[in-house]
C-alpha cells in the first residue's frame, strides 16, 4: 500500500510517499482493517515531524491521528461493525501504532464510531481529534453547565470552532477571540454570542464588560504561551481555566491563585500514550454522540483545504504558514 513515511525529524520534506506492506488482521480479535479515504492533519503531526515522535526508537513512522474510511475486514471478535461500514476515529500516528497517512490501517472497534452519514469523508477525517479535545476540555475538565459564560480563544481555529458549537449545545453563552472580520463572521455563524477582535481590543476588558465585570465561568485556552496567564483576570473568582498547551516555565500564576481558579490541563492523546483502553473506548463514544449531532445539523467541522496523500509535505507547510480557519485534510481514496 501507499503511505507517507516520516524518515527522520525535520522539515516537511522528511515526509515521503512510499510503498509499504498492507497491514493484516490477527485472528480472533476485535480489530478492523480500514481502507482509509481521508486523514486529518493536526498541529500535533507537525510538532512530531519537527521534534521527533514519542517513540524515537521506532523509526521510520507514519503520522496522522485522525482517519475516516471503510471497513474492509473484521476480526473474529468484532460485534459492532461489518465489512462496508463507513467509520471515523482518532488512533495511531504518535510513533508506535501506525498513523493514518496511508491507504489502510488497523484499529480496535472499541475506539471507532460510525461516520456521520450527512458529511463527506474529508469532513469526518477532520473531526475526531478536535471533537474529543473540545469535549473533554469543556465538559470534563471544565465541567461546563447550562447558562454559564465561556471564553474560547482562537474561535476560528480547529479546536476553537468546535468548542464554540459544543458550548452552545450545552446551553452556555460564548465569547471568542479572533484576528479578522472574516473570522468574526465565521464564528458568529457558529453561534458565538460575542466576538473579540484581540488585535484591536484588550480581550480581558472585553470579557469583563461582557460579564458585567464578574468574569467568565470558564476560559478555554487553545493558544498557549503568555495567553494562559493573561487570561486569568478575565475569569470569575472560583472559575475554571482549561488549556490544551503545556504551561510555560515563566507562567505567572499569582492572579490565578488570588482568584482561586481551577486549572485544567487537556491532552486527548493521554489514553493512547498510556494505553488506557477504557478511555479510548470513551473517545469512540464521544465520536458516536458527535456523529448524531452532525447528522441532526447541530454540529459541523470546517475543512479549510484538502491535499492528496502524496502532497502531505505541502499540507504541513500550509498548516504551519499561519492562522488556518478550520482543518486541513489529506484525501487518500475515493469516497
């Protein structure tokens, strides 16, 4: 089969299209052989390409956590899926288990959900990592409740634009930061109640004005760096802050401590890295619920640009070129 292989850590040119053996299913298991139609391209892919994977001793590697495709074969223990079912999932691509920049992959049925019938394979492949990340950050780390007020940083980004929608589905009110009028229009269409153009307006002041001086109940940081501690004054006393980035060593925690904020760290890759099968099964359950919402027209994932599999290096260059609205996808086969 064809696959994009990462031959070493470095620039996008280390991603090379190669012919490698097609994976096969062991007998008597709960795994699926999936013919991949599309794969999502995420910032974690670019970081692993630049710095090396989590398993540097297992090179070369195939990147790509997000996949969508069609079940081609099932293990003897599979009970939920049949050959021909369209599925989507987030699994592999960290340097140990094969990722989804390939024509085929093997994944346990417990970690998989049926693809939303109403969306394309490209849209489905763009969805899993950002859906799970936003779901865990808002619903589990941040314990979001109906009627609460949420600040989502970078609301037009991959995780941000999904977070806006999940917060609204929970019955929350959302303000979000964006960099341009075009992105402002985009997030308003997603349901954002208040748009903050952070290049022109101090987002802390804007969030405090929006909440009558009290501060938001939950702030979701998808940017990292100084944005994390700059956000603390925008959160109410005893409120929540969740970040998907590792806090910098020079993060200033004083305001967070004085306001008694609860800090949540969100990394949806933890179950893969730690081999936590029940949590990976939960990821499949999250995707099943999100698929229902997508088919009901309540949730969508924006695809910014699609590249063919052989142009994975160009996809990485595009992703790293600047602020991308929505997601980037590799198309591998025919729908």
